[in-house]
């Protein structure tokens, strides 16, 4: 086979490999978005709902309930804009967000356990609680608010591009 055709075949093969790599990254970005959306829903339904039920039973008047019942954006992985730069940025941001939310969820789960234990053993008469016991409820409130505020951040805009707010928050996570 002439060298000209061999060179042309190599170029076509490299182009096909690049296109396959782009499709693989796009598929990976969509999988990550879907997983992140499931995690968000799980945290909202499981951890935060339990936390808010426990905090609501306390009767502590200064607990901030402004974010309770708020609507959160749902990410549709099929809406993802397919340009390479956007796909790579979304992959990076979603990985950071997933890690952050997982850590916050772990902390909230621990606090939920502590609150349940205190409410079971001490009841809801907070005049009998010492400062460190009341601080468990205050920390739980703070973490719950942090999670809820974080969940308000949309990853994708209407055009399927990474939102400025998501990129900014992800950049703050490493800085």
C-alpha cells in the first residue's frame, strides 16, 4: 500500500479515536450528573427530612427555617451541552460537588444520631440541657442550612452549559 494511503488511514483512525473519546467523556459526564442528582434527592429525602423533623421537635425558637420546603433544581443529564470544554468542566464540578455533599451528609447523619439520642434520653424540656447538648442541635441546624443552600446551586443552565454559580463554588472548594 502506498505511503500516502497509509498516512491518510492513520489520520482517519486518529480522528475516529478522538471522536470516540469525546463520546466516552460525554457519556461519563451524563452518568455523573445522573448520580449527583440521585444523591441530592437522597440527601434531601433521607438526611435532611430526618434532621428537620428532629429540629422541629425541639421548639428552639432561633432555628432558621427559611430554606425548609424550598424548591431545588433538578439536573437533566440529557440537556448537557456537548462541546468538549463544557463537558470537561461539568465533570470536574460534579465530582467536587458529589464529594462535598457526601461529606456533609455523613456529618448530618452523625448529628441526627446525636439528636435522637438526646431527645430519647432527655426529652424536649431544654431547660434541663447543658450548653454542649444544645450545641448539638445548633450544629445540626448549621449543617442542614449549609446543605440546603448548597443544593440550591444549579449545575446546568437552560442551554446545558455549566452555570457561573456552580463553577464559582467549585473553584472556592479548591482554593
